[in-house]
C-alpha cells in the first residue's frame, strides 16, 4: 500500500504532519493553505502562503511501494 505524507511548516516554526493512503492535492509555491475546518488549525497560524516545496521519495525495508512525502514551508498570509 502506498503511503503519502504532507508536512507543513508554519510561519511560527511549528510542524503539522498529515498521512494518507491516497495522494494529496498538488501544492506549489505561491499557493495559500487554509485549514479552517481542522480543530487545531490555530496551531498552524493558517491561512499561510507556500514559500517552498520539497518532494521526497524513499523506500522502507520490506516495502514494495515507496513513501512519497511533500514538505512545505509557509509565510503568514491575510485573506482579503
């Protein structure tokens, strides 16, 4: 089974990690992330604009399929 991981580094330096068995939506530099429906969204200081995206791929011992991870760094963003 494939594993997908999304990590978000907030403007305050806090990291939030999400895992899924299906791919996350594509995220690119300049995108605005908002997690208003998540209970702990305040911990991420969101909404935030993506300033850096890093894609990682590795295979753990014994696994057939690789783990795919996207890590994003953000800056504070104010919605109009």
